[in-house]
C-alpha cells in the first residue's frame, strides 16, 4: 500500500476553495489532484453530510513544500 505516489494534503468543504488552492500550488510547480464524490460536485454543490468535501492530494516528494505553501495560503485568506 506504500506504492501510492500521492499523499493527502487537506480536505476542504468547498470546490471553489479547492480549485483556488490547486492553482496556488500549481503556480509553485506542485502537481495537484482533487478528489470529490461525483454527487457532491455535480448535483448538490454543498456540504450536506460531507458530500461536498474535496480532498487535495500532492506527490509524496512534494508534501513538505505543499504544507508550507498551504500554511501561507490559509494565512492569506
């Protein structure tokens, strides 16, 4: 199971915030993959019982860099 190349950075309750974070990280050359249940994104763009939760994944080798960037991102809001 350690063969996974991506690691969870954070879970957010908003797709818009996840998209902003993705752009922010990619501008710093950190690849990002977002995961969200299809029903939460397509039908009900809200967080009813966690359906709208978006998981943000980054490559394992970039996790420390991404954590520092995330801290700055969250402090800028």
